[in-house]
C-alpha cells in the first residue's frame, strides 16, 4: 500500500512470468498499464482500455512485447505508490547499485479528476535515478509484432507492425538511437524516458519532473474528497484510487478489470476479456464510491448506465466504454497465455447471454440517480416502465445467471431476486414522483415475488435457500447478496440459515468462499476455479447486518491481509497457496473492500457490540 519503506524482495518468476502480486497499476482515465517489479511494462492497451494491446508480454513473454527500463541483472526490488496517487515507484537493486524508477501516465497541469472529461496527456513517463553506486540501465521498447523506428523530433517514432494506425513517439533526456539502448549512470544521474501516443511536436516541452509533479498534485486534489473513517483505512484509500484507475474518465464507464485472459486457475480455460463495462459492476461501484465521498464518479457511472440503456435496443449485461455492443469473442492463436494458460481471448461471448439481473441493476441505478436530485425524462421513464413489465415475466425463464455460466440456462434465484428489485424500484420511483405506469401492480408483484423466492427456493432438508428457484439444495454465494439488494431481510430465519450454509459448504478455508460447487452446479466448462474474493466480502456484510460485528471485523481483516504489497486485489485467490488468479486488479474485489469497510464503520458508530444472531 502507501508504505514509504516496504522491504526489498527477490525477483521471482513462475513459468517465466512474474506473479500477479508483483505488478502495479498506473493509468490516465483512458487506459492503464501494469508495471512489473522487474521494471518491465508487460501490459498496455493504446489508446483505450479495450484497444488491442501494444505490450502484452503478460500473455506471452516471448512474443507479447514489453517496455522495460531496468538495470541489468536485478537481484531484488520493491514497489510503492506515492501516497494518495496513481504514481508508482519501483526501486531495483543490482550488484553495482540501486535505481529508483518512477512511472506515471500523466495528466494535464491543473486537471480536476472529478470532471467527467478526459484528463490524460497520452504520455507515459518513466524516470530513473541512481540512488547509489553505478548501473548499466537498459531501455527496451518492443511492441507486439515489432515495428519500424525512425528518427523524429530528437527522438524516435515507432509504428507497431500490428497497429499501423498508432504512432508512438519515444523521447529521453539522453540520446536514444534505437528501440534497444544501454545507459551507464553513476550516483545522482538520471534517465527520463517519455512514450507518447497522442499529439507530439518538435518543440513540445520535455520536463519529466513537471509532468510527474502535475500528476501527483492532480491525484492528491482528487483524494481530498475521500471521506472514510473505519477499519483498514489505507487499503480503502488505495481501493478508491484503483477503481478510479479502472474508470473511463471521459464517459463514466468502469471496466471490470483492465486485463484480458488472466486464467483462473493456471492451466485452465476460464480466461475471459474483462476490459468492458458490466451494468452490475457499475451498480455496485456507484453505491460504494458515493459512501466514501466520490459523488461525481457515482453520478457519472449512473449517467453512463442510463445513457447506454436508453440508446440501445433493450437491456444488455455489458457494453463497450462507448455504450456499444461488446465485440464477438475470438481466440488468439499466437499467444501462449499467462504461464502457458491458453486460450487468450478478445471480446466476450457472454455479451448476448440472457441474464435477468440486468433488469434490477438498471432500475436500481435509476433509483439511485433520482435520490441525488436528478430527473428522469419521460422517454427514459417509458423505457424503465417497460423494463419493469418485462422483469415481471422474465424471472420465470431460465437464464445464465450472475456468473455467466456457459451451460444450459436455469431459473436462478439471484436472477429472480433482481427482477424483484426491478419491480420494487420501479414502484418506488413511481410512488415518489407520481409517474404514470402500473405502479400499484409493480408493488404487489414485487411483494409476491419476494414471498415466492423465500418459498420456492427453500430446501427443507438442506435448510437453505437454493441456487435455483426449483430448489434442490445446491448453493450459490450470490444468495448472500439478497439482503444487500434489500430483497430479503438479513435477519430473516431463512436468510440466517442460508448464510450459515454458504459459509460452511462453500468454504475454501480461512474465510475464502467458492462461488458454487462445480459438481453440484455444472457451468459448461472444464476444471475448477479458485475462491472468489467478492463473495467473502458479501459474507462480511451479512455478518455485520446480523449484528455479529466482531466476527465480521475478524473476517474483513483476514481478507484485507490478502491484498498484494501495493494494496491491489485479484478476482480470485488460490485457496492453498494464496496466489492471485484471474484478471487483475479486479474492480469487484476493491468494491468489496470499500463497501464492507463502510458497513463495519457504520455498525460500530451505531453502537453494535458484536453480539447478534447466530
């Protein structure tokens, strides 16, 4: 996290790749890069999150490409963020000296990061200074597929072979004559390298210090809005910044993660492209960010969701950052995948799935939008009313559920619950604003559906609500979200029993939870997976709501201790080794850190003692 003195640690590679824990995230609100503990950048998509990556050595160390600034023969290193910023510092030690490398995707001088507008300069600054001794510092710029460099404006222009539309410009404060160079530096000497992909000119100012200073200042101005006093405050601060780094600042969309195809587990085929915006992720993010002071981001997300819905032809579960349909899923046969875990996928085949929870997500976003004093225009309300009418029928039909299974659909309890949310929120909006529509009917239907869920998904023998409306006793951790979405009270006897059943039967050990058991709930894919981090935070929230605050705090602390050295969290965790799995960093996991922290802080402030329902 924001530790000014983390310990050095040896570089470690598994199957030739850095572990995900040894990667840091930087970004500028349009795209993001991962920076390795070894001084490499093995992941960067330009100019946007969902563009084809220029560097993707993360998915193929030999052919994916990278941008490395590092001493030769690094023996150990450490990383930290400049406090309250997205600026990353890596210190690398070799046999002859120590180098400090500062990395940032820069923003404009004076930029206000709360604005719903672009702030990035289209530039990546890598600034290295020798702290002691002397080093031979190498600079390697290798886009995937190579490229043809030529001298331009006291630097190099490089057009990647796979991206002839993209012009990269490399400048430095020392002569750079090619895409591979070595610089001999003594103590106190520095090398500043700037990679640009936006506008660049002959007389463009080259001042790495000023660009870094402006970027640090902008982040710290933004963090002045942070409003949280509760457990794990430093990690919550870092989670807020991480979510901001997953945010498209120009339009308010939020990518589920800035990466694609990181496997869960290693060697498996559960490798998906997460560089798109899911409606459910946005709905959870809005609620979390508003509660820690970032109302502008919350409003931008809400506005983006409603715009995407209104402009489309019916509700979709995910969109591109521009609110358009996500591209078809394709497999990249050229890349071996992270640690040899093929296939690598671009696009997402779940985009056209039937997932009924989207009805509730959209109407919940509309309800939150109105709670901020905003208006719903008649045309949008007409669409929302039709959505409520559709939800009343949709829950009866099979779908692929929140986890986007690739097997035959079933009537998922969580999907029905979110249809109940759609009806409830539509009724609430109509009641409060006196809007036209079948408001009383929606209210009655919402109440009937809540009772139906409690009765039809209940398995008397297993003493739990079931993953599916037809009962059967199979468990799904998404059932823990029913109280969070106000479908079932957290202290309802059947919810208490379900919470206990999930904690026991879906346990992966030490507070970790599986989403479901594959032998009970086949999902159409081979192999198992790791523990899903967000589900454990949902368990924290249930324990807190039940008044079991001491237990909730203990579980929360154990989960937060699993964050990486930089305070970043993956989608899944290997139960045995604690290794990160899946796309990284994962917005959902950081949403959980924020939301559960806020719930615990509020419970303590309200005087809960920890003695609650068991």
